[in-house]
C-alpha cells in the first residue's frame, strides 16, 4: 500500500510540476487536445483519481441537449460522493458558448479540437454516435460505455458498485 501511495504522490507531483506521466500510463483522454470553451488549453488530468462521468456531446445533437439538464442535476448529487462529471463538446466554441448561456450546466465543459471522434472510438464508441457517455474508474480506465440518450435511472445503474 505504501508503494502505491508513493507512486500516486510521484505522479501527482509530476503533474504539478508540469511534467507528464510515463507514456504507457496515458489513455485517450490524457492524450487528447482539449480546450476550455474560452479557447485556453486544458488537460484531462484534474479529473483523474476519482470516478468520472465523461459525456461527449454537440449543440446540433438533440438527444445531447435533452440529457444535459439531467446530467447537471445528477452531478450535484454525485459530487459529494466523489464522482465528477465532465462534458466534452464536439462542436464550435461559439455554438457551445451560446448554448451554455441558454442551458447552463454545473459541470466543466471541455472542447475537443477535432480529434474527439477518434478519442471516442478509442474509448469504445466504434460508430462515433452522440451522445456518448463513458464512466471511468478512479484509475482512469473506462468501465462503462453508454451510447445514446441517458436518463437518471440508467446512469445510476451504470454507476452502481463504483
């Protein structure tokens, strides 16, 4: 256990110093080129180390827009349990900004710079369809993949036992 704690601290220290973990530890989201909606570079690293619900979406996707209020409400319930929610938009920043003004969410939204479909495929979405939700365990490994619109019951079931 001490060795695991030491390795975890070492990895977090590397991230804090702006260094990356060894290449073999990097998953698709760690390698993805992500930005904030404002255009600033972003990394997936802050979401590592806990169970994370990652929702790929776009403003032009009606089911995506439909499930976002539920994801926002559920993220308030899940946050105190240590479960993070993050959205990754496969869209243009201007459209995402306008959409979020009309439909605000309480979880972070990141932008994919064009490799989002490839990242989704690496995470199990062979069809490239949206919305696509991946649940990562605390080690950052995908443990559940859900294609299509979700409701609270389906997401709760997918999170059960994590």
